[in-house]
């Protein structure tokens, strides 16, 4: 494969409802789509999961755009590439900026799959034909509104509920939810809102039979998470803190977590995601696929990744209609009454791209040659 052309495109999509976490609120997504073509005219697509703000990760859509234009493009265009798995090595000189790299890398995986006329999930080594879905529910203005969201998700068949928590909206809130929904699979995500000095407070979550608590402490910490895990019965799941396979290995070695949330963008693409997955599978550590409020293209990549054997827990990959009035792929991602997504069988991502819809949402484009 030799890349001939890269197109960057920013689309803007309003979320159906604001999504609030301990680090902030999102109402309108600005999404960077990457499309690549090789010398034979074959193409592939990826989505950069960087947010509008540097509050989840240091990367934003604007930093990713600049890094793609100034560094990633020139390093990969017109170079012989044997396989998309080689890209991360090619880009290793660029420190960090994994969401920028991951968008390009994922597009190249789809390109490769389309060239081979195979589904991307098969090229990645996946086996599942159906993936289990959970939902991530943002912080709600009131408890009745939260209950309503939970009821809607359960009625749609979703297999686990994740609640966002933050200091002051945690123990009592989770207690109320557990009291009203005694039997559901429930977990919480703090997005780094606590310090180790909050351990005593966090210990109180142990009584609610949570599947896990996601990223309670600092976004770049492993050591304090290990200290916290020694005090909690509830398993810790790391999200923000795991950006490489080595960090996953170190986290497991010191007991910083018992579960890992794998996000394609956060780890820099499918190759690194697979490495983390393989490590966890070998050590019998459960993983699941996280989400970043993606449009259909990012969502389709998450579905492909989730078909790997180690993704044994329901992920945050859910139906398009939970986020968007109209998605940019056809058919939209739908969830069965069993709370699963059926993996498409077409080549590449396996969804049609709605070009007209994308054009209508586009606010800027740049072509790299
Ligand atoms: O921490 O998993 C997270 C959304 C944006 C940034 C971080 C996170 C999330 C979610 C939503 O939890 C997942 C989704 O439904 O796409
Ligand atoms: Mg998270």
C-alpha cells in the first residue's frame, strides 16, 4: 500500500442531549474525519476521537488537525507501506498525539480491508458476529431524569449501565440507583475526579455491588490506583491512564486495575489496541471497548475492534440514535432487543457512507498530497 492522498474534514453534529461528565459538558461535536486513498484508488476512512476541549485528553480536534497536516501526512504519503500494522512504528518519532495517529491508522486498516474485499473485523482477527452493548449515561440534572434514562436503556435491551460520577454526586446517587434497580449490571466512571485522599469515600461504593469503578484517580496515574485498589473490593477499570501496551502491562503488574477499557483513539490505533487486548487475554484480564461520542465511522471501527475474543464485557458502543438525529452511515448502528449489535458482513467497515449528509455537515476540509 502506498498512500497517495489524505483528506481531512471537520463536520459539526449537535448531540441529541448534552453529555456531562466530571470534566465538563458537550453539546455539539466537532468531528475530524480522515479519508485515505492509495495509488490504486482504493480508499478507507477513520475518525479522530479527540474532543473539542483538552479536558479528557491533552489532544483536541485542532491539535490533531495540525499534527496530521504538519507531521503525520508527510511521514506516510508516497511511502511504501507493507501493512497498516507497520504504521505505528513509522509514526513512533511523534510523541503522544495518539488520537491524531489513530485516526489515520484506522483509515489505513479500512483501506487494507477494502483492498482485500474483506470485513475489517476479520482482518483484525475478530471472531464475534454480535457484540454486547452497554450505555454510558452522563451526569443528569435530577434523579428522576437519571432513572428515566436508565429505564429507557434497560427497555432497549442494553446489558449494563454505566453512570458518570463526581465528588458530591456519587455515594448517595449510586445508592439510590442500586436501591431502585437491585439486579442490574451497574458500574461508575469518575473520569479522574478523585485523589487517593478520597479513598475512604470511595470505599463506600463497595456495598453497591458494582461491576467496576472506572478511572477514579488522576488521568496519568498508576501508582495511586494500585494503592486504592488494595483498599477496594470493587475492581478498578482504567481508561485515561492506559495509552500503550507497556502501560497496560505495568498497571497489571502493580495491581492498579483488574479491567481495562480499550479506546482506539486513546491508544493510537487498531495495532496498539490489539496489543493491549492480546496481553489482557493472555493474562485473563477482561477488556471492553470504550466510546468517545463517535459518529458512525468511529462507531463502526469500535464495532470491528469489539469482535476480538478478549472483549468479554459489554462496551460503551451503543446505537446511533442515542446520540444523533441522523448519523452519517447507512444503515445506522442499531441495537437488537437482546442488547447487542450485529456485526456487518460487508467489506471494510461494512456500512454505507452518507456522502450527502457528510457534505451538509462539513465546515472545513484540507487535502494532503
Ligand atoms: O470516559 O468513557 C469516557 C465520552 C467522552 C469522553 C470520555 C468518556 C465518554 C463516555 C461516553 O463515557 C461513551 C460513549 O457513549 O461514546
Ligand atoms: Mg471513561
